[in-house]
C-alpha cells in the first residue's frame, strides 16, 4: 500500500473519530518537519491538531482529533487539496463536464465515482443524513467550481424550493440542475428516483424556462460511501 493510500485511510479513520498509532518525534527541528509524511504527524501533534489518547511505549502514541472545530479544519483543508488535484487533471475535468452537458449519465457516474475514490470518505455513522449529503454536494461543487466559463450556483432559490446545484454552461439556452441524495440503505436507484421526483415536484426549472432557457438537463445523483448512481430525467 503506497504512502498516499495509507495516509488517506488514516485521515478517514481520524475523521470517523477513531485513533491512529504513530511514532512521535518531539525533538524535530524546523527543516525536518516537512521532509516526510511521518514527520507531519509529529508536527500535527505538537501544534495541537492531534491529541494523545494513550501511549504504547516511549515514542508510539495513540492519536485522535481533539474536537469538532479541528475536525472541520481537517475537512476544509482536505477539500482544498482535492480542488487543487481536480484543477491539475484538466483532462478528467473536461470529460466530466462534457458528459454532464451531453446527458451521458453513465459516463458522469463513472467519472464522479473515480473522483470519490480519490478523496477522503465519510464513514461516521453518527453523522446525520443531511450532513452526508452536504459532503457529496461539496465534492461536486469542488469539481464544477474549477470549470472555467461555467456559472455554478449552490442552493439557489428555484420554484417552490431549493435545487442543490444549478449550472449555467455559458450557453444561455441551456442549464443543468443536480439534486444529490445520500442512500443510507445503499439503495442507490431508489435514492436517484427520489432526487428526480424532488426536482419535478418543487418546479426547480420553472424560473429558468421563464428566463428563456430551452434545454434543461435534470440529474439525480445518489451516493453511498464511495459509490454513486446517476440518473437523467426524461426530457
């Protein structure tokens, strides 16, 4: 298992409220702190971003995130790192956005799932469903917000409710609506149908049509852990 995958797994454990075991070097001098991933854990511990919950021996500590505020800092920094990696891989971003615009639901599903596998997942069973939906909503915004020339709006007032994400693609005659659901019971198909039903019932597209938008693509995206299902509403 590579260092990168190991670190991602350890961060997932920390965000789930669990402990990781690390060797801590409190004698590190400044230049050494950034020279390896292992030194990073010592730095996080010495600066208070991780706390100890016991020791196995003189140097090996059980480490955990001390409180919700610091947990949020971790999540924010992870999301920033994810956005940077999306920006660097312009080819995948272009393929994802082209698939969305062309109504290629299976391609959208495959590429979004590949993004989910590259970022930190949520395993915390105590997090409410709405919070989990916000997490996936944030990942989608992180991807789409990097696309130049697109207007991406989150939770805009639309019709009788709020759509999750509205995209104006630069072509004033076309827009994309995305509703995100978390499938607590792992029934991704059912959660997709619920998302699309919500778009229809709340008339999210009404104002867009009044403003002269002729083509509106409506997507339901359901997520569970690092799996997803994408459905496009019949036009």
